[in-house]
């Protein structure tokens, strides 16, 4: 596999970076980078880390990084997690207030502990911490419960004080969304599977409305809704499928869509095949008063989506 | 009447679905089976995830019907927690 870190890859312009990923020769990983500048979204770093863990440190070749900003990768813990050498030296600062370095979560207990520990790292207010905790919990639990990824969920995040926003990236090298969703729902392509996974009430664990006792099929819909109400980007990449919720303009009426394709979005079904799932989300933290409105909108959207699906399945008796 | 302190089992940010399942199986169901009512106290719980609440109560509604809600009381919930509980109760009834 080959992955190239460009000078810029955030959720708004992440598409070329993903198109440049080469998944051939899955037992080896070659990491190259722009030699002038590297500025990337946490999801990009999580992706590189997830691939590196999959192949193991002895099978990673990483070019000498020349860009002045390469130290950021060191501070995020990329080389440490992958156990590969680097000659980039940095002065280690206390990470509190700025970022969550690369973290691997493999169990429910690790997740609960991580959520408790990450809040002080970012020095967030209680209301803001709730949103972040919510997102991390739902996304990581998806990985732990569905992905069957031996390396678990790999995540990192960066806080931006100027915009009071946080960017989060979670990657795994597990089964991928299509393999799990098609256990209960038909999906011909990876993109079809992503579309289903983003709909409220659809889970790979059952075809039954309302989910199972442990899964409702609502987690990704909630996260997309949080991004939507924040008017921020949200990306899901799994297999060859890629979905990006695009930024939208402020609207007085908060309107959510059960079908992610009804949102302002871009999508592609022919991306290089990612061996698992990647989720990236940007969240503006100063809109916490919107969270309550968001829940009202979710309640309304969720209910009507379930009713619509029941109506579609309803069959009248045939009288002849 | 059985009273269960969610904070004691799941902390201020209640997100651990395994803890929710354990509460349901080991505390709530045995109490309901004995004919008791159950008070789920969310005192000192700042936030919950939908997944947590789903794991806590959805199966009760599915298997015992909506009447089980007459024997469950959600106490000391803040507005956000109330709304998330309402979302789960709603969709469990819509899909029933």
C-alpha cells in the first residue's frame, strides 16, 4: 500500500488525498509526503496509523520527512504508535488544550476511560465536552461492536482555539460497512451500504425496525445530524464508497434528512478500496445551545423515517 | 419500588452500553419480574448517549410492550437526557 501526505488535506479537500491512496500489496506500507509542507486533518493521520498497525512496523517504509511541519506528526504520536524511527526532534509540550494524540481503543473499558481522560486534555467547557464525548463514544463503539478490527479504533483530534472548533478522525481496518450492513440489509455497493448506515434505524445486526436490544442503528445518523446542525463537514469512507456531508448556509428552520443523499453532499463509489472504515468530523463548539434543538429535530426525523419504512413494507391483503 | 442510581453504574457521562445492559439484566428485569416498579435516577448524570438509553430500555419495551413504561420512572433527568429518552421511547413505539 502507498499513502502520500499532501501539503493540505482537510475534510473540505480530502478527496484527492483519498484518490491517491494505493491499496495494492496490502502487506506493506510506503509513506511519502510533500517535502515543503504537511497540514492534514486528524482523519488522515488516523488512516496512516491504522494502515501502519495493520502491516506492522517491519513492513513500513517511511521517506525522510523534509517539511518543516513534519514535527506535527511526531507530536500526534504517529511514529511512536507505529514503532518506526524518525530523526525529527521536538520539544514535548503538555498536550492539554490543543489536541488528542493518536490513541488506539480496543475495548469498551478503554473507551470509557479514554472519554473521561480526553476532556481535560482539551480544556473544554462541560457543554462542549458532552458533544465531543457523544461523537467519540458513538463512533468508537461502532468500531468495537461491528468492525471486528484486531487493532480496534484509531483516533486523534485537534482543537482550534481561533474558531473554537475540533476536528476528529477515527479509522479502522476491520470489515467495512458493507460487510456488516449486508448481514441484514441488501446493499450492492459500498456507497449503498454507507447510505443505509447513515439512515436512522438501520443496523447490520437485524432487519427488524428498532434494532436489537443493544443496537438501534442510530449512531451515525446522530453524528451526521450534529455535523449538519453545526454546518460542518462529515466524511465516511469505507471500501470504495465515499460520502461527504458538505457545509451548508445557516437556516432558521433546523431540518434533518433521514436519507443522507437528501442532504447537501458529495459522494463517490469508485474510490481506492479502504480496508475498513474511516470517519472524519468537524465540530464547532460554540453552538451548544443548538444541541437541544437538534434533539427535537432528530426525534421528528427519526419517527417519520420509521413510519415511512413501515408504510413501504405494509402489504394489503389480496382479495380476488 | 426499586431505585437505581445511573451515576453509580455509568458515571456522569453515561455511554457504556455494557453497563446499561448489565443494569437492565441484573437490576431492572428482576425487579419488574417481581412486580415492582423501577425508578431510574439520573441525578448527577450530565449526559447520556442514545445508545446507552437504547441498551437500557429498548428491549423492555419490545418484549413487555409499552405498558412497561407505566412501571418505569425516569427521575432527575436534565433536559437533554429527557429528550434522548423520549427519542428512544418514540422510535420503539413507532417500530413496534
